[in-house]
């Protein structure tokens, strides 16, 4: 016999609006405009706020005004409170199959002007890639068909740094399986030797040692260059580990001679392909999300609104609702259309509210960070930075730590001392002899200064650096010093040594 039971469970679910807000919080100002354009393409009920004073945007209306407006329209459309069984209609019932394809076609058709002679607003920028540069040199050689195919495959296997990271047997196997081209190792080495004569010098090397040798052998042969070749060929490990004493002792070189030889080697290019780097320059261009002003000692923060235009619900969609309300004849097709319109208007309202809430959350978070790090924003001195973690900001804003994390991620603030990532202001604490807690960033700054001022002929070891920091009152262990040094991308003492 089947029995019925009742249980109570507590579940946590995020509404679509909350998910939308969380995604918007993570978007930096640089990408916000693109995100808004995407939403406008998906939702025709969303548009930029125009200059017509009769068209009030949702930014100018309160949530209560909007709720009253939509509830009044619903009551007028359905006086008895029902929607003639249309309230539960699934979107799939009134979006017919094939509409997506037709929409794509119409969008493509309408997106272009009928004037074929119109000048495009964007002119693409053409740059010579590393691959094209090598292929242009290959076309100057008189090769057989087989040699050309082998050379093209090898060039295609060279990475952006200019290295051929694959061994010859693997390339031979790929040629056989992918292009049904049988090649001997001797043939491939012959083609590779030709490619290694190309510009930039050093291209086609399999490792750093070979790359440096290719460049040295193309130089004019004087005594120092010959010694440089010998050092890279026979003392490469000692050279990269800076065991200069062994090199000097073996080759009977003076300090001045070794110094000149080292200068020749360090001027070589370890990554020949970097000259043709295709790094997107837009990635290095930063648009700050916040701007901090120092107004006679009073700090003021402003949210960068450059890529956050005001939005509103489309006037035409509102007019369609009004026309439907005034219409005396209301058939099922009209009701299907009005349900679609209401759905798009609701989605537009939610998106506008999410953008507004994003701005408010960003401002609240940045204001609290500004108060916590006021000394730094006034002076720009890193030693004035206080220890601060996400929980400190969360406690002062009343927002969840995950929300603060989303706000901080990929955001930048512009100050009179430069532009910083928001994450830059977060650091752990370290105790001093007096019991005061200081930011670990302050300790890293002092560590960086100690290494910068050291005698490069006798650099400071981690143990010595620990002693110096302890003398300054910072309670820090040697392993912590080593960790901070690595975070600062500073090598160990032996590798910092110079002649």
C-alpha cells in the first residue's frame, strides 16, 4: 500500500535576476558596454535613454512606480484577474520553429546598407605575422616540390618564440600520417638547416643553447665572440647558473675579459619570434573603473560611467501595450504577442535594475576600501598601506565576501599616483616587535629596497636579508623572506651576482 509522507527542507536557490547581477559585478568597465550591447541585441525592448523629456527612463523611475504602472496595465487587460488561460503559456508555444533562422537572415540583411559604394566605418589593420615572414623568405628559395612541402610543414611547427620544440622523428611521423609524405631524417635536417639561415637570426632552434649559438656564429669572428661560442658550447650550465669562477679558471680569463664576453651573450635575443608578437594591444590598455580625487586632503571617489550608458524600456514596446489596451478586439494572436512584449519588458527592467545595483555595489565597496587605505591614497607611499582582507570590507559594507570578491576581480582604480588593481590593496598582516600589525606589502617594499641597494658583487643571502628585516623590527622567518622574494620575481643571491 502506497503511503504519503510530508517533509520540510530548506533550499537556497538563486533567481535569474540574482545570477544576472553576479555576472555583471564581475564585468569591468572596459567590457560593460559590450555586455550591454549583447543584451540589447537579445532584447529589443531595451534601448539607450534618448533626449526626449517625455520618455522617462527606468533610471528616473522608482521601482514602485514601475510596479504600479505594470499592475495597472494588467488589471486593464484582464479585469477579472485572469488571463484567459494565457498566463501559463510556454514560450515555445508562441515562438515557432524556424524563427531563429529567419531572424538571423533578417538581421544580416538589415545590417548592411543598400549603397554598395558606402565607405565602411572600420578598416581592418593588416600586419605581417611571424609565419608569413618565414614563408616570404621560403618563396625566395629554389626548392623541389618535396622540399617545399617539408619546409612548409617545419615552419608551421615553429612556435611564436621562434623555436622548433618537436623532434625530427615526430615530424617525420606526422608527415607520413597527415600528408602521406615519406621523408628521411637527412632530408628534413637539410630543409631545417635552410630555415635556420632565415631572419630573425636564431629561428628554428630546438633549445636556448642552440638559439644563442646560431646568433653567435652569424657575428664577425673576433676573440670575444669565439670565447662566447666556446662558453655556450661547453660551459652553458655554468653560465646560466653564474658559476663564473669555474669559467674564468678554465679559460684563463680576467674579470674584464669575462665581463665583455658576458655583455655579448646577454645582448642576444633568446626569443627571435618575439619581434613578430601578435599580442593584442587592447589587452594592455586599461580603463579604470574608479577615479579617486584628492580635494585639499578630502578624498573623493567617482565611478567611471564612460561605458555605462543610461538605459530604458523601448518607447515602441510601451506604445504597443497601450494600443492593445485601447483595442476593442482581442484575439488569441494579439494575446500571444502581448505576452511576448511583457516578457521582454520585464527582462529589460530586470537588466536595468541589475546595472543600477551593480553601480551602487561598486561605489559602496570602493568607498570602504578608500576609508581603510586612506593614508595610502593621500600619500602614495606603499609603507602606509594597512593590512586588509576581503572580510574587512565585507564587515563594513554588509555584503557577502563572495560579492566583494566579484567586485574586486579585474577592477582598476585611478589615483594621482597611478592606476592600480583593486587586488593591490589587499594584503595579510605581519607583527612587529612593538606588537603593531603592518601590511606584508610594506615588508616586500623594504625587501625590494634592500636587494636593490645591495653590492651586486656580493649579494645578500636570504639569511642576511632576514637579519636586516629583524633589525628593523619585523618578526619574519627566513622561509617567509624566500617566499616574498619569489613573489617579487627576484632570484637567489648567486643568480643576482655580477662581475
